[in-house]
């Protein structure tokens, strides 16, 4: 990159480092305007419900944005919706729905799913259908500079051979592509890597179409991101993100279009999240596909577990690592989240001003771990958003607080010792979006969702708990024990207190 994209203004900002796919190395984050980050992330093609693979990409950048904001950066976050696309047209035809109606419906579904995962809305969510003017303008600029051509079939293509730096992101050389080409897939193109900027209308009324200097038609896929990023972030901006599968050809093509069209560098940093793969019972990777019937939709998972369980599962891995998904892994994440909320309940539910080492070694350990937490956690996150390492510190904290919580005196004595732990839980909620509920809300959500998944209800359990209470009151110990055994077998944990009995779902079994 030229110095123009990375001004070396002595920033008094936190030293955050980022793995840049473009340089294949970890670099200090230096933004065009100190303290401000322009971020563009490729969004979804909205023709179906989102699955956990999509959720991983959305989560990765949600955490990036949360951490940057926490560290004082002003982030201008743009994530698009691809609402004009061949897949959308095909699905709309199948259903007999206008394509833009279908995509609007799935945008609403996507927003619901992401909100269920605690993923905040970007500052801008541009849609292709609302940026046709920007797209046509950019294609016109590319044509006038000799980077595009209109083929015999009426489509307009980008000529990759006109872009000397084509391949710099992916490392692919277009010469290799030509050598490896066995058959000319599309004779309309001059080079097999050339890609459509504008697709001519075929005359099918089911296709959405707009006027352009090259006739009626619709944009090719890649051009939309170049046009929408320029509209919202300018010709040159800081960070571009997306899934690793988008490096080639999508991001390579975006760079070519934008840098040839604008005559300026495009994004300075390219961040890519790793794939999510499904694992079967024997631990082998399987492809998630409709034909195998194993698509894990976000909404189906959210019906069974709180969204934070999925968040926790995602952040246990670094965003660049591949993430093998299995239901066991999700269950483990739910168990870990349950422990975190038990610790949070102890930290926020305790009073008293005992100072360490009054409460012995567990008190001292909890106090020391919580006191050191912020620095350790932040250092991990500053280092290319290393959530895997950050979660190691979270688990240390949770373990120490729960250990202290086993002490019956913790509730009335450990308030001061656990003050740094309370700050730590607030930090975790802000940056990772985990532990953001009150413990009572979390335990209630687990109850409702787990019971519903088993075809039972909270009312049914409440009635059984009440029956046990009545049996105890009438000293019918045999009946009370029988009910307790039954509840225990159903993973209901009963806690008897002065104000009566409460209960929770035991997770993980
Ligand atoms: Zn894109």
C-alpha cells in the first residue's frame, strides 16, 4: 500500500494489530483519520434463512466493531444486503414471488436472527436495488478508462488483463488461470477470469431490470460492493472484511474494479474469517447442504438455546481459525455460559466488605484474577482480536469466582473482594456480548427454551415443585422425595430457601 492509505500520524490510540490478508502479516492498525475506522463487510445474498456459517461471519465482525468502539475508535460500519442476484431470481420464480419482495422478506428474517444473536445493526445496510445509480456510474468510469467491454451477448465485462495488479490479494496469477483452462466456459469473455459488471436483460419478465447506457439489465455481483463502499466510505477506506471464501474471486474483483475505476488504493486492510464446518458424530467434517438436510438455521438453534451460547461457541475460536461445529460443541458452550452466569450471580449478588485474604486462598485468587483481568483480556483482544485467548482469561475468572461462591459466606462477605469481578463481567458483556443478561433472565430463558425443546412447559414444572412443597408442608417425606427424584431425572435442580423453592434447568446432560 502507498503511504497515502496509512498516514503515520502519531496516534495516541491503543495499539491494535490486525492480520491483513493483503500483506499476509499482522500489522499495526493505522487508520486514515486517527481514531476513526471505515469498515465494509460483505453481507448476505438474501434468498433463504441464514445458517450458522453465516452467523459466524456476522459474529466475527460484530466483535471487531465492539472491541474497536470499546477502545475508543469511532467506527463507520457498512454491511450490504445483496438483493439482486441470480439465486434470488431463481428462488422467486420457484415461489411465484417478485424477487425484491422475496429478498425483503429474508432481510427481515436476517435482522431477527442477528438480533437474537445480539449482533448489532451496522450503521449502514445498503441494498443493491437502492444503489443502481452508483453502480452504473462506476461501470461507466471503468468503460471510459478501457477496463470494461461489452460482449456479443450484451453483457458488460471487466477485463482482468487491463488491471496490472489483478491477483494481489489472493496470490492468483491470471496467467495460471489461462494455462489451467481446459475449455472456454463462456465464449463471450475475452479471458476466463473476466467477470460481469452488467448483465443484459434476457427478456424474462421475472428478472428485475434497470436502464443503463448498455441496455436494460442488472448489475453483476462484484460491482455492488465497490459502488456501495465508495458511496458510504469513500474511494479509499480502512478495513474490508468478509468470509475467507470471498477472497477469490469476489474481493480480488472488488479491488480491481475500485482501484481501476477510482485510480486510488481501495481498502488498506483485508480481514477474513475462517470457515465453519459441520462435524458428524464420528468427528468427520461434512458439508452443510440442502440435499443432505443438515442446514443448521440460526432460528432453529435460537429456539433451543440462548443466542449467547452460540456467541460463546464462536469466540472460543479465533476468527481466522476454521470452526468445526457439532451439537456437542454447542452443548459445551451452553454449559460454559451457565457457569459464567453462576459466577456473575455470585459477583453481583454478594455484599460485605471483607478484604483479601480474609476469605482465604479462594478469596485471594478471585480478587487477584479479577484485578488482572482487564489488562490481560484487552491485550488478547488488541492482538488481532484473539477471542480464543481472551476466553481463556474469562474461564479463569469464572472458575475463581465460582470457587469462592462455593463458600457459604461469599454472599454476605465477598462484596468488596468481587468488585473487580463485577467490572470484568461488564467488560466481557460489552466486548464479546456474553453475560449481557441478568442471571435471572438467563436462567429463565434456558428453562423456557430447553423445556420447549423437550415438549414441556415451565408451568408443568412449577406445578410439580408446588406439589413437592405441599408434600413437605404436610410432612409426607416419601412423596416429597419421589417428586424430587422425578425432577432430578428431568434435569431440574431444586433449590430450597427461606422464601420457598426455586428451580433451574441443569444443562449439558
Ligand atoms: Zn462484497
